[in-house]
C-alpha cells in the first residue's frame, strides 16, 4: 500500500472514532463471520480456517475502557541470546510505535518455553508507560503480564492471558514481523479492534467498509430483537425473524 496522505489518515482517524462506538463481535460479523450474507459481511476470511480473531485465552483487564481501535505494531520477546543483541529493547519498540500512524495497538508475541511463559510477567508499569507515551492505546500479548492496578489509571487497554507477579531476564527478538497472538495472525499495519470479547484484525483498506457494514448489522439486529421481544414467544414469528440470517431461507 502507498504511504497514506494526511487527508487519508485524518479520514481513517474519524472512522476509528466511530468504530470505537461498536463492539468487537459486531466488527467480526462485518469482517467474516457470515460470508453468506454478502450485503453485510465482507467475507475477508474463511471464518473457521483463517486466524483472524483471538481465542478464549486472551483476557481483557479493563473492560470499562470499552472498544479500542488502532494500527498494529508487532514485536517478539524471548530468552536472551548472547549472539544476538539489540540496542535497547524498550527503545526499539517505542521507535516502531512512534514511526507508525497513531493510534497504535501493540501485539506482543511471547516466544518463551512454556514453563517460563506461564510465569513471565513480561509487561509492566514502566514498559506500558513507555509504549503509551510513544502512541499506543492498547497492548495484547499471548502470555501473562503484571502491574494491573498500577496501569489501570493510564487508560490504555491491557489484553493478556493472565497475571503473574514477577519475571526473569528477557530480550527483544524482533520488531514489525508477522506474529500469532492467541489464535490471531497479525502483522504491522493491520487494523485491530478489541474489547472485553477479544480482538479481531482486518486490512487497513477496509476501514470505511467495515464501519458501513457494522452500522447496517447493528440496525438490522436492533429490528430483529425488537420483533422477537414483541413476538411473546410465538415460534412462527421468531422463525420468520431468523430466516435467512443465521442460515438459508426456508
């Protein structure tokens, strides 16, 4: 994709502000959940075969923040390697965030042996302060982290598999490479939308279309639910409401 102009980025930011008013499951519906509904679903991925949203292992630490949207920046942390040294792991990641369009959601891959990964409080107050200052509005990682109470007042979203109190020595292995986070394959430049339900990614060029279709889905579901509530449980009315929505028309 060509470098976006200032006008394009301004428009994208306006769209992201609107997407923050929409829950992540609705975004997944617009992106790929019901490919048979070609009016409302883009069908960007095979819903089951492709890794486009996160699984149940990812936990939202601050659901009160609501939906967060941003441009993905990726990095990988793992065990130290004496033969591979980067200048400074926090600075490298902060520079990648600063170089990206804002806002950023940082996708952090934890490339550790399983025993260490399960007790590694990788991210914490100092790292999250640095990443937020560089332009991140959210972080998601496929392992635990720490300092949940310290970070809560920051207003930055924290998506983890769990929490643990400590860690040992670790090192940055890569920045801006494709990663897999809790079942979601993501690369720098993707759009990530996330809330307490999890996270979904889609290509940047579909930002406006995702918003348009998500709004249509919300309007459609509002009418459906109003009809169901007024049906007083009549199975024929309920059947007619769902016909063609979650399956083929009958």
